[in-house]
């Protein structure tokens, strides 16, 4: 079990979406402020999409503080990249918690400061609106629409 999170984050560093998806159980539940709750194939497809769109886009990931018990784990990771819509530099700091089943990740929760992310990614708009519930809802709607389009294009179910 110790290696599953190292494998997962090393794959993220390498923009290797298929390896990341293979770390997930088929019944995985993922949640973060940007996508909301994703399950199963949608959670796997999110990493495939992010890796495909970020590869070569000044995307850097560092991870640390990996801790694993029998059925749970946690990690800290940081992503630095250029947000494509605004060409602004983002440095996102994320705390992740995990649950495992059958040697794979069954639950994955990423927590980060959405308001701080929005300030970096969107500038003035993010400063004013990034901490509001309607912003979070709109962002999740947009990210899930992009995920739907990606899954349709890639013929993922």
C-alpha cells in the first residue's frame, strides 16, 4: 500500500494519466473544490484529461508528507502551472486524504483554498468572486462540462 500514493503522484509529475487511473478502484469517489464529487470512470477520466491538457504546459508537481495506515492515507502536494484561460501563473497547495480497498484508492479528497486559487488564476475577478458559493458552483459546472466533452471525444464511459 505504501507505494500506491508514490506511484500516483509520480505519475502526476510525469503527466501519466493512465497510471494514475490504474491506481483508482473502479468504485472510486473523488472530491475537490474545482470538480466537486466524481465517481468511477469520471474520476479516472479527470486525471486523463488534466494530464493530457497540462503536459508540456509548464506543469510541475511536488509531493510530500505521504502517510499510510492499513486503510487510509494522506499526502501534501503542490502544483505550479500556467492557467490556460488567463495565462496566469498558479501555485496550488493541496492536502489529500485517501481510503484504500483491494490495494487501490477507493476514496480521494483533495482540499485547497479555492479563493486563493481563483486570485492566482483569474486575478481581480478571482479576488472579488473566488470565495463565493456561486463561483464554486459555476466552476464545477464548467469543469464537469469540459470533462463530459473530453470523455465523449476520447470515447470513455
